[in-house]
C-alpha cells in the first residue's frame, strides 16, 4: 500500500513539474490565470477567470502556429506573450504582463 501511495505522489509531482502558469489581461477587461500541462496529444490548459468560481479545462488541439486549446464553446490560442480568447463567438486579445 505504501508503494502505491508513493507512486501516486511521484506521478502527481512529475505532472506539476511540467506545468507552466501565466496570467493574461485581455482587452475586454477579462483576467485569466492559465496553467498549461506539458504539450502533446494529452496537453491541456486550465483557465481560471478572475470573476468566475469554476475553472475551465480545455484540451490542446492541432495548430499550425502557437498553442491552441478548445472545446467547442471556448478557444484559447496563444503565441508568445499574446493570446486570443473566444467565448460565445466573441473574441478578445490578451497579453501577459512584461
């Protein structure tokens, strides 16, 4: 049993080691805290909106340029320090503070 607990703790620590977080401020006033998993087929981003209690987790989807995360209702597309957030068909440009 101790071995299983140690394995679970180790796996959880490895996933956290690959996570990267950033805060984005958008043109429409939205503030987002984004936590990115390691990129790849199982990649995702967890978005926490400043005025919303529940986070949104989006899977990584194919992109020709930058990192793109979408679930059909929400899309978050990043490139460098810039991002575009699209919700309910409305898009806003976002940036990380420099």
